[in-house]
């Protein structure tokens, strides 16, 4: 008997030479059309179920004249298992099996987001056998209404970056899988908030999520001079001067936390940083967060995983204490 796990993936573009190939852990990436043309007759034995109707809504192929009511997934991760007998959806064996697969999917989505920008998103995953089916969410799922939406201002519309899946992406993914191992409780907070960053369309909420990532990683163990220490530690860790960007980011974070809004005086400075003096305030903020701060946070997390994988350092307090020592050595020299 066969069991299938199906995970629709949103807001991605896929090169042709990657389609229908294994991406990671036995999961193949296929188009929604391939699912309907090839897999549906193998997997779906009863279309009159809530589970199939939900999947159908997720991957429905848009036709000419069809009203746009919600974002659909054009691509799907699918994995086939051969099982000796039908799983009982309540027994320990099935729960153990599903926890293991959910962990793989969580890890996979984290890897994708660490190696490339673009708003790769997922919502529900589905399980099908000949006689049974189920629907669930991985830990890093995004609400359907927040997937692929547009962030708009009064004068223009900005689009989310699409995630590009290519041969190069898969090569980076395999490299990252050797570095980004299942993580300990010491680094759960920055990772969880980095993933929560992908769950919201609110720019204010995105800023707060990224701020928590930085404060629980770069500023681990620090309770004073936060803005200054953030700029110095992060710039030294990444071997690049990010003081201007981080200074602005921390001002935005403080405005939101303490005043509930962003002071309009900061937008000209943001436009200077992104080198676009003509764009609106909302677009400037969107670009600054998505192309500058998200990139910086991703680099910090990935580089830290590289260090955790090959050294005795296993948490952010230890890591950035060592960065402080390097800074002190530079000063004394």
C-alpha cells in the first residue's frame, strides 16, 4: 500500500530542470498541473471529502475568466511511501511517523529561507492513502490570507519577492542541510522569530520579529547600550560595516515599541540608504526591511550555524562574547 504526503508551496518560481526531481529527503517538486494529470488518479479515491476539497482550493489551476479569490500554489512537494498496512490515524506508530515527517518539512522550509530571499510560504500539508486521509500544518505554516498578498500604500503597490528554485538552489540547500542541524533550545528563540517573520504582512510586525531575532542572537546577554552594541557586534561578526542600516533599524524598532508608529522624519534617511529618493514612504520601508534587514539577519543566522557546526560554541551568548573579545583585541592592537 502507498501513502502520500502533499505540501503545496506558494510564491515560488521553479526552473524547468528542477521540476519532478527530488529536492530533499525523498520529496519531489511537481507542478499543480502534474498533480491533476498524473498523481490525482493514484492518490485521490474520493473527491467528496473536506480534505480533498481543501487541497483542491490550494492548488486549483487558474483559468481564463476565473475570479481571483485567493492565492493558489502552482507547485507541490510530494513524497511517496510504501507501507505494509493501512495506518490507524490514532495509533502511536502513525503519530511517530508524522512527527518525523513534520520535522523534516520544518527543517526544509527553514533551509530554503536561510539560503535565499523571496517569500517562500506554505500552509497545510495533506496525507492520503487508499482508504484514509488527513490534513495538518507544519510549525512554520502561514495563514492563507497572508500568502502572496500585496502590501499597498495610497500611491503605489509593492509586490513580494518570489522565491527562485533552481539547480543552484538545490546545491545550496544540500550544503545548508549539513550545517543547519536540528537546533538546541539555546537558539530556538531567534530561529522561531525568523520563521514567524514570514507569517505576517504588517511591516511593523516584521520589524518587531526581526528585532527579536537580533536581540536574542547578536545581543544575547546584553542589557544596556543595545543600539551601539548591536551595530558593533553585527558589523564585526559579518566583517562589513552595517552601522548605518542597524542604527536606522533600531530607531524604527524603538518608535514602534514606544510610540506605536514610525516618526515621519526617518523616511528620508531610509530613502537615502536604499538609494531611491523618489519612492513613497511605504515602499521605502518595504525595500529597507526586505532587501536590507532581512538579508543581514539571514547572513547572521547562517554564519552562526556554520560556527555551531564546527566549533565548541553552541549558543549565541558564547558566540558574541567571542566577538567582543575579537573587538577588544583589535582595539588594544
